[in-house]
C-alpha cells in the first residue's frame, strides 16, 4: 500500500499531504466514502462543523478498522460559533460528533472580516485548546494576507495551516506567499477545480483544459491526477473530494510520477484570477450565520 508523504507543520506535527475532503458529501454517503478512503491508504480526513457530517466521518473511521491514532482528523469551527467561550464549546460539539477526545487540526472556517474581534477571540480559544492538549495543531481557512497580518498582530500562535481555494484557474499566489512567509502550510480546497469552477471559453472545467489533458496524456495519468500532483509538488496539502470508491482510489495514485518544471509552469499560467467560492468580505453572520447543532 502507498505510504502518504507527510508535511511537517510549524509546530512539528506531521500531517499527511493528501486527505479526503467531504464538503457537500451527504451524511448518508459520508461513512462509506471515509471507509473506502482509509482502506485505500488515506490517513487524513477533512470535514467541518457546517458540513453536517462529522458524526458520519467518525463512524467511517471506526468501521474502517484503522486505528484512530493513525488517522489525522481535521475539522473547522463555523462563524456562528466564533467567540472565546462559543469556540471552546464548538470543539466539544465536534469532538463528540466525531467520537474523539482530541482533534488533530482544528481551524477557523472563515475570517469573518465584519466581526474580526470575534475571529480573534475564536482563535484565542484555539490557542487554549492547543495549550491544553485537546488539539494537536490549529489553523485558519479562507484567510487573505490582511487577515493573517491582523490575526498575528493580536495572537501568539502562528496558524499551522491556511486552507484556501486553490486550483489552476484560481491560484491565489499572494495568499500562498503570505503563508510561506509566516511558515504556514497552504492547503488547497477544490484542488482539482473540476465541475465546481467554470471558465469562459470552449471548455468548461480544469478536467477538460487542453493544457492539462495534454500533460495527463504524456504521463498516462488522468487530468485529476495531474492536478493533484501539481499541488503536491509545490508543497501544498490537497484534499480532493469524492464519494465514488474508484475515484477516491484514483486520486490517491499520484505518488509514482513527477511533473517537469515546464509542466508546472504551464499549469500555473492557466490562472484566471476568478474566485469560485464566496468573496471573503461577503461572509457575514447575517448572510452565512447557520446554527451548528449540539452533539
């Protein structure tokens, strides 16, 4: 079985470079997807409180027969639970749903620029959870450079990870550079782009892009495998999402080839600068405030 390469976080914790994402995976399908991924060789599962499937992630891990200590679990605190005490309670809700005492990586799901005071208080709660040993690493998601600068001016622990939208059509080089300057691992959500991100032109997704399909053909790989390899070779964590066992397995077969410097550059050049997800400033409690149920 393939052994997943590890990324070393800024506090020395090892995190598998590739993980299974379960965004928009219905709870009824999540358990089987997680079980299939772990049996394939994945050892990193990424979920979030707002996905509504943490309980099923925990069940998938238990059903897989893989020792819990061998699985790296990452989840996220939603903006509705920002604030010091609320975020401490958010940990309890997630841990109870997952069926664990400790979470490997707990991150803030958004920056919440309109209430950055709550964001800072939430992050201070993560710092406390880290100090108490209830989480092994802490981080953020969808933080832009200015959000990182502001957070780090008011807190003491540098995030281990910043999970952002990152694929060939939207690379966010400025955010990735800020992460690198601070010693933060950039983790790509939607690393394939795929059908979730449409581009004007004759083709509709990264999987049909002629540059990418040509590189895939040259290596005898699929476009999705090339896109994951592109992310991994540039030092990023990637968390592709699928519920189909065949695709889950395919996405894991990305450690037996290398892209050339020219191929990496050709994929980099596809950047359109167009975001697929919501603009960070548009994420407010009024527009995205969703109550997270108790465990």
